[in-house]
C-alpha cells in the first residue's frame, strides 16, 4: 500500500464526513491558480481543526501562516457569534488571495489578516490575547519562536497545534542538515520539556502524503 491507497481512503472518508462546500473548493482552486504552493491542509485535516476548535469552545483563534486562507475558513467557521480569528502572513500575494477567499466565504468580518513576519507581528497581539487555540503552520525553522509566543498569548486550557512535523519521517534524523527538520525537532523537544504543556503527536497519511502534527494543551 502507498500513496494511491492513501488518496483513495481520504476520498472515501471525505465523501462521507467532510462537508467541503463551494467556498472551500474555490479557495483551494484560486490558491492553485494564483501559483501558491500546495501546502494547505487536506479537507479532512481542515475538518479536524474545525472540530478541535469547537470541542475547545474557542472564541479566539490565532493562526500563524495563512497561505490562501483554506485552513482559516475551516477554523473561522468553528467560532461562535462574536468570535475572532487573527491570521499572520508574510507574503503579500498569499495574503491577497486569502483575503479574497475569506471574503467570498463571508468571514471577512471575523478574520483579521495581519501582514509581515510573524516574529515581528506576534508582540503586537498581547493586547488582544489570550487565544483559545493557536495553529502553527508557517516556516518550520521558526517554530521554536512561534511556540514561545504561543505560550505568552494563551492561557490554561488553550490548545496549540503544530502542523507538518513528521516531514516524511525525516524528523527522526537528528543529524539532518534540513533547517525545517531541525526546527520541528526543537519545537517538539521544547514542548516535551515545558512544565505548562502536555502533548502528543500523530502521524498522518493521505492525499497529501506522509506527515503529522503535534497537539499540546496548556495546563497551567
């Protein structure tokens, strides 16, 4: 079994369980048409983020890495009336595409897109913190810094999710010269060491290949 099977299984479950409507399919389509990299979450992963936000009862969400806004739409739809989502994007082209996709989904009154390097933008969010859920899906070498800020901007009971941490299995290679691998390794090690966090990691296979995510709960 391999990629063909993984993709077929995703399609089976998506067809039964994942309600990817016109706004979501258009967001994926227009992101691809604009030449954005195909790094957005898969539909079933977007639904997972949506469910996690609802289970948490999140009223305030922070997303680090907007890309074309596909995951942003899934997360924003989990918010109750009066909720808000702040999403950070360094690339103006991505932010422009995301803004159009989010507006078409009718969520521009909920989503606040902030442009610039996340490490520069994050300090300016202290006045609207704490966030109930933080989704980290940006440049992996900066993941340790993103975790530091996520801890500053959350509270006990908040959930922190880091995407793309398995890297086709390369995460186990401590000698890797890939800064993305080293970034997710240090990110995970810092989570493991932190007294305020309890966490787990899940490997995933599917239409987007072999990867995984880390989920952490802020306990104190």
